[in-house]
C-alpha cells in the first residue's frame, strides 16, 4: 500500500478526484478540502476554492484580468504574488478584487472567509447550485468573441450569465434604485452600516474602523480635487506638518509619534505613486525622506534596529530622487545613530565620515553633526582599548564645533532636522565621558542639562545617564546606579523607550565589570524591570559595556 500524499496539493488533488467521482460541485469540494487540509496545512478557504477547481494561481489571475477586459476596465495590478498573499492570510483583498474573485469562484464573500458584503449588491452564488445540464449554443452571429488571453476550460461566466452589472450598464440608472457600482469602497459600507444602526436606534461606538472610513473618504476627495497632481498648497501643509514633528519628537511618546508620522507618510506615498511635475515631485520626495528618516529615529528609540535601518534605506532612496547632497548627508548621519546605540561603533564611524563626504565644505546640519558623531564613536572605541582613537576624537570635536558655530538659527533650532546647541553639548560631554575625562565630561553634561527643556525627554534622560557614567568613572558605583535608576524612574511609563532602558542597563553592566556584583545592582535591575516601550517586533540587542 502506497504512502498517503504529504503535500497540500497532492491531498487536495485526491480529495477533488474522489469528490468529482461522487458528483460534488466546486463549492462542496472546496469545503471538503478546507476541512481536511486546514488542520494539516493551514489551508485557507479562499485557497481551498482554487484547489477545488484544480487550477494554478496564474489561471485565476488570468480569469480576473479577462473579466476586467470584458467590463472595459484597465488591467488590474493583481498578480500571483498578491493572490498568494490573500491565500496565505497576509493580506486581505479590497472591495473590487474581492468582487471579481467571488465572480470567478461563483460564491459569496463569506464562502471565501470574508464577512463584508460584496460591493456589486447582487449574489454570485445563484447559479452554483444549478444542475450541470448542457445549454444550447448561441448562434454563431450572437456568440461572444473569445477573450484574448483567456484559458481553455476557464470558469469565467459568459457575459449574459454574469451575476453583476458592469459600470457601463449603470450609467443613467438612478442611484437609489440601481445596485452599487464597483467604485464603492469599504468606507461606504462602513458608513451605510453605521447609518442603518443609527436609524434603528442602536448605540454606535466611535471606533477605529469608523474613523478610518471617514479619513479614507476625505483622502479620496483630496485625490479627486487635485486630479493627477498635488497642489503646492498641500505640499506647504505637509512640509509644515513634517517640521512640526521635529518640535514634538521628544515630547511625544514614541509609539504615538510613530502612528502620527506614518499616517502622513502613507498619504505622501499615495501622492508619490503618481508622477508629478519635476518641482513638485522633488518636494514630495524630500518630505518622504524626512518622514522616513524620522520614523527610523523613532524605531531606534523603540529598540527595533532592523526596522530603523529599513526606514533609513527608504529615506536614502527618496533623498537620492531629490539630488540634494545635504539631505542625503542628513539621512546618513542620522542612520549612524543605529550602530551607535545598538551595533558597532566602527560602523557608526564609517557612516559619520560618509556623511561628511556628502556634506562637503558647505556649513550645514550634517556637516556639523557628523564630526560630533565621529567623536562619540571614536570615544567608544577608545574605551574599548583602541589607542589612537582618543586624539582623533578630540580633533573631530574641534571640527564639529567649528562648523556648528557657522550654522543659522534655523539649523540650530530643531532637534530632528537641525542640530541644536544642547545636542552639541550632549555629544561633547558623551565623548569626554567615554574618553575617561569624567571631570570635564560632567561639566559639559551639566551645562547641557540647563539647555534642554523638560519635554526633551529622550536626550535629557541620555544626558542624565551619561552623568551617572561619570560617577562610575570617578569611582562611585553606588552613586552611578542611583543616578541611572532615578533618570529612568522619573520618566512617565509611556516615555520609557527601549533605547533609554538599554542605556541604563549598560551602566549596570559596566558596574558589574569593574566592581563585581555589588548589593546595589539587584535593586537597580529590579527597578529597570518595570514597563518599557518597545517595538512590537523588537529585537533585543546584546548588552554593551
């Protein structure tokens, strides 16, 4: 006796063969495949329907495209990869694609495991239960012409059998009496359902689905109003919003800030999807680079350095589209903070020097910040025993200060897109601390504390943690642990991002390395074990000393 099939397709093929032999239809076969393959392979309902018809992904894609052509619509972007994502549950088809998939399989959305009603307003499954009786062929002069690219034996229904109305058929029909067109989106369904609930006197919660539908509708109107381009006024508003994030960056909890930034990032992405006039396209790409770079900074705070690098990679791509070397330098120097906090200071040093090359000799934000980052990286290497790093770090600080003194007030007034005097003082103090010059470092860091606002929580806490490290270098491990613990506990829980807790743990590791497991360490780690804000997919980095 042969072994039972072990592949999903083999099991489905055997189920289909036995079901066809018993006279079962595709809907019943799909149910049997889902019931038997689901527990074994995680087969979804929508995939079970394709397996029930015995066709490949490419066959379904071709049939959907054929239906689009019959309806006189532009070819869809649906491909095998996207359809596979639907079948795997990684993505959900939009209203229009769901409509056509239901038409291909001749089932309702719930049969494919989607609870929302179809946008066409009519049933797709009306003919699925009809007996398979051969129908008389239409006369040759009335027979529909074959669809180019259609598949022999495909399950595309004939035009007169399709259980929905095309967009051309709907022209001139009264909106109240006719069915919904396929241009209706999910937000229309949400709004109509909410209205019916209100009319029925039911309580309606102002939830995320409803608010999302409202905002989607507003965006579609924006798209309609601007047509194929984006207005300069809208770009002005986005630029103002983007720079506003720079002012809010450290005062707003990281997760909340990330949501706000990415909502605008998504809207800019939609506009970038349409080619704009050159001058508008460059402004859009600049905004995209800034928002993506800001998202990378937030992901550093949340402790997910993998996503941080991905956002900076996207920011580099957008910045390259602008041809602005200063913007590219800003993205690069901000990216250097990823290895600075979570990786290798050698890589941070490499990126900082690359940013200086991009910035050139023109005084600017990156030209001032990059030498300061270089100095911090060299300070870390000096602390790890690299002999030539200390003098190089001091020379880098001098270069950075020289450029910084030439910056405009605009450049020194923004914590994200600029480089402020308090950040410069913080970088100098951090460098001196790493070089072992704890007395000078503590003086500079104390000055930096007076420059920061109480709402600049990330940098302010990092400065306090650096001062705690100065106490350790001065030979006071208990004072260092106390100062580090207070810096973290003084933060509201929603501001205790991973970067701050991670930096505090480095103090504990340094104390343990120099002084052993002193009694104060236990209480220190217990205090740090409280809630901290991390990325949902955060990868915990190795502790550094």
